[in-house]
C-alpha cells in the first residue's frame, strides 16, 4: 500500500511589498518622533527663556524699589562670537538728567510744535552680563507708537493691519550676512515703587535712552549728540564735550534716520499706503527709535508686557530675504512693513507672554494678549 500525504510549506520571509510597507511605517513614525522632539525642545527653550527673563525683571524691579528710582530692563543685541547674536538684559537707572528732544532747526520740519522730553539712563552694576540663550527673541507691543487717528470715515477701507495695538517691536539683527531693516531697543520700565510704567513720571519725560558708555552723549549712527539747545534768557548753550577724535559732539538730538516703524503696505499687491502709515503727520516719525548699529543708543521703546519667542524657528518658517535693508525709501518701507507683519503672526502663534500685576509689577505668564 502506498500512503499519500500532504507536505506543508512554511513561508518565513517577507515579500518586497511587505518590506517596503514596514520601512514606510517606520519612516513615518520616525518623522513624527523627530517633529515631536523638536516641538518639545522648542517648548523647553522658550520655558527656560521665560524663567531667565523673569530673573532679569526681578533684578531690575528690586533695584528700583531699593533706590526708589525709575529703573529699566533694556534688551540690546550683542555679538558674542562670529555670526552669533544674543540678547543682553541691561539694568539701567535714571541719571537725573532730562532734556527736550531738539532737532537741528536746519533739518527739522518747521511744523513741529512739541518737543518730547527724554531722560538719560545709565547702566547699574548688576553682576555678570545677563544674556538670553542664542536664538531667543523678545518683543513688546507697539502701544507707545499706536495711531490714534479715526479711520471710520473710510468705510470701504479695512482697519489698520499694523496699528500699535497689534504690532510687535523687536531688536535689530546684526549677525546675518545680509543687512536687514533695523529693529528697536526695547525694555520694561519700573517706577520707584516697583510698578510698571511707560513714562518716566519722576522727570515728566516721554522717552528714555541708555548711555551705555556713560560719556553723557547719545550715540546714533556713528555720531555723538549732546543735545545742547539754546537755553532761554542770556548766554549761549554749554559747549559740547569733545569725543575721541577731539571734535565736539553734534549740539542737537539725533534724527530718526528713516526708521519707518509702522509703514503700511497692502499685502495683496504690495502697494504702499502713505495715508495709513502709523506716524503720518506725527513728529514721532522723526524720533530716533531704531538701532542702526551695535553701538547706537536710540530711544528705548518701553512696553506694558513682553513676548518671548524662538527667533531661530521664526527664521526657518518665514522669509528673511524680504526684510533686507535698502537705501531706497520705498523698498525700506516695504521691508519694514513685511517684517512687522510676518513676525506679528509668528509671535502671536508661538510666543509665551509675560504680563505684569497692575499694582506690584510682578511678572505673570499669560496665554494671549
């Protein structure tokens, strides 16, 4: 008798299609893991930066209370190595000197009627330099520069997309290979009782600037200004002190040098709208609030709260090539407007915010404006 049976073949290998499917699944999971890790790392960086800023604010606020004197925490960019820029927190205090901002009468608009008062602040010893980690950015809302004009008379026109209530002001970027339109020197001002203020009430001053080298002169775009305007009555102004090259400083206040903060463009077609510029028919356009060079000492734009964000992420998502500086006014206005709008959207979506207790000035983290 012949016994017939069945032989069972056991398949132990993957087919090519199955192998490719497994590789694809692993790839997708890997990408998700990397993206998740990057998001977590970015959150950790911002959280660490928030704590660092809180510490800086605590130092400035405590100094204001101890000395019962207006004290500011000012953020300025510094180059720590080739191609590396970080933000430094400088604690500066009111020096007791306040002067009206006086432009050169040969260059100023004769229609200027007001002369904002500016207070000179000087850095105080706060130990080692307080620097934020590389790539961390800080911004303040542009409330100080908000346009108060009424645009309800133009019902066919949208409200100002770059008004001070929703525009952010951020420091200049000097470490990039190509020059970008300038940013601002920003800060938080504490009164002598530790509360947050936007004006130097003790001096009845609208603005402040920090004399970083304590020479009594305001450095701006490579020149030193001593603001020695003609005083009322007999006699001329005090002479300006000599500077390093032996020449006297400029006896007026520094000009704005085409800052164009608040310039507005229609994003749909890129057409400039002069009537919608934040500083249209306002002498604030002439104030030196932009930092053109590392050694500049511009007027500090103080804010009522801070936004802390990852500037490296912002530059990866946005197009900094649209922010390039230009000697042409039209192109510069457009670059300023484009930079402002792009950073506004990114900061609103990604930044962590520090608001301040109305009475005590203690910083509190918030989730939105």
